[in-house]
C-alpha cells in the first residue's frame, strides 16, 4: 500500500514503547536542566531513562498462532491487537480506513490489516499464513494468522509448528464446531504448550455469561481426549475491543485477564528443553587466512539444552568425545548457549565433524535410528503418500532418503477416529506411518523435544515439501 498521501510512522521495534518513554524522559531531562533544578532531580530522570532502556532490551519473544473457523474473527482480532498496541504505519491505517469506506462499512475493518492476498480480501477469509510482529514494553510478539478452512489445514500446520501458544477463536453464537475440534487437535499434535480459547463476538449474545460457560464446559470435556498442558478461556469482542487489550465493562462477571495482558504474563521459559543437549551442526567454519590459523568452528542453532565452555560433548555419529573450548556469537564470546541461540562452537580436539552431525552429552544421547514411527500431515495436492513411496527426509540439519514401509491409519481430525483401512494419505490428511531411512538420524520423541522430534519429507523430482512429521517412536539403528 502506498505512502504518497500520508507520512509513514515506523512499526514499533522490540521495546519500542520503552524507547518512546526514553525519548519522553530525555525531553523531561532537558526541561529539568533548563529550569535549573538540582542535580538530584536530574539523576532521578536519568535513572528512569536507563531503566526504560534495560526494560526494552530484556523483553522476551512469544510466538503465537491464531486459528478458528471461517468468520470467527481471527484477522479482526490481530488487527485489533496491532491497532490498540499502536504498532501500525500511519499509511497502513489510512489505507484500511479508505478501503472500509469504499466497501460501505461504517467502521474500520481491521481484518484488512492481515488479509493481504487479493483473494483473501475478496472472499473475506484467510488463505495463507500471515506473520505480523508487534511489541509492548513487556514483551515482543510474532503472530501467525493461520487459515481456518479445512482446505488449508497444511497452512495451519506450518503456522502452528513453532508457536508457544495457540489462540483458538470461537463464535459465541455457533459454539464449538468441527473446525474448532480440528484446530485443537492439530495444536496438541504439534505440541503447542499453551492453548487459549477465545470466545469471540460476545456482543452478539448480549454478553451472556451462560453462553460463555456452556462453551467452556463443552470444550473442557473435549480437551480431556487431547494432551493439553495449559488451557485458558477468555470471552471477548474483537470488533469492539472488549477484553482484547483492556478489561471489558460489558462483562463484569469475567474476572480474568484480557488477552494481551494474559499473553504478556504467560511464562514460556519452562517450555524449552534445557536438559537434553542437542546441537546439530549446520556449517563448518574453516577460514583460509594468514590472520586466522588452524581455526575450526562449528556453527548452528542450539536445539535444546545448555552449552558451556569446558563441557564434555559426544559427536554423533562418530561417537568421539571432546570438550567445548569456546562459544562465539556475532556479538562476541558468551559463557553459555541455550535454545534458540545461533552460535559457533570450537572444540579442544581436532575431530572429523561435518554438516548434519550432532553434539550431545556423553551420557545423554538421542536415539540413533533408521526405523521411525511418526504422524505426518500430507501437504501435496498433486500426489498422495502411498506405501513403498520414496522421499528425501530432512531432520534438523541432516538429509537422508526415506522409504514409506507402512501407513498404519489415518486420523479423522474431527472425531479423532482412526481409519485403519486406508492405503494412502491425500492433501491435508494426517496419519501414522512407518519410515525406513538410509542414514541414521539422531532423534528424540516429539513430546520430549520439538526440534529433534520433527522432520519434513521432500519429493526429489519436484523439490516440493510434501509432508511434515512428528516422531512418536524410533528404533535404534543396527
């Protein structure tokens, strides 16, 4: 959207509100100096500015995925969060207001902020996964607005695969639908630690507490059949902003937190696996320079666990043991590395390590497997997964080839029924399969480790990603 008629205001960076506070405090400081007040007042203002800067730097990141049935208000909710948190470009808001007027709306249609594809705007639905960033003084957020229609189940799998929390929306008039159950199942299948059920459009049921409690009870009963670690409920109206950023005056019976405050206070640090050290090697750094002699560094992202200089490590698949000499980042050496940091590790011994290898603890190793039992979501519209088919498999940074040995069953994501008569998986279908891979993979179950317990399958003829899988069980390679 253009910026020719209006001045664009940059979207808020991490801690942007804190930085604005710093700017305001700096202005106050100038006024203090101009009026000749004592040094103690100046010191207080400077200390407040320093505190604001530190608060901006320390805010942590939360990844959330929204899901819901068509017209449940997902895009409107995200637009409301962006609008009320003041993280929009001025020209973005002006364009949305103009489009809303052209459509004859007597209100600003905030859903247009995330429905970016022309087909989405024309149909009023979400098709692709839309990612949006915004920040408050307390936390930074990345939102994945995932589609609700069954036709785009694979898109929801993509958006929710890295989420810390799934925000599931329901229409208060319709209650729990088949799509609601599907989204809850997919979120738990992907191991999303926190699920927040938002009962939207409460204004259309006269802000009824009975309607909210009825939906809540029904969903709690359904959730007992799933592996839900943390489940919360919020009644709201995304269109009017009730219980989105601020407490609703129309629902005094609700004593919980509004959505944004709940997300700001959600504790996710314990969701990371900091026990099992897993460091897949992505790149071997060997500079050919007279300034750097005999340097050999191993770069990658920490999948789980904590790495420190001096720690003993085991190299897979060779089985050699060595010790971490140093850990380096783009900002210099660090005393420890933890997920999801990207670092370069140097070792005390010269060992043969290449891309796809893994560092772990000598007495805490992943399963070295060639037989994998997994649940997969099929993503290819042009072909189906069949027994005997062969694909390339990518697990962490390691590539191999995989053979589909068996398709055990297909899951009906609406009823959770297992259909054991199927011999193929088609687009958007989820099933349990057994794979045989040509090279040992270093895996954990997805329940224990989301990074080393997941993989993708690629059709080598077309180079398309055709499936995403989560590992349930693996057999040690002979």
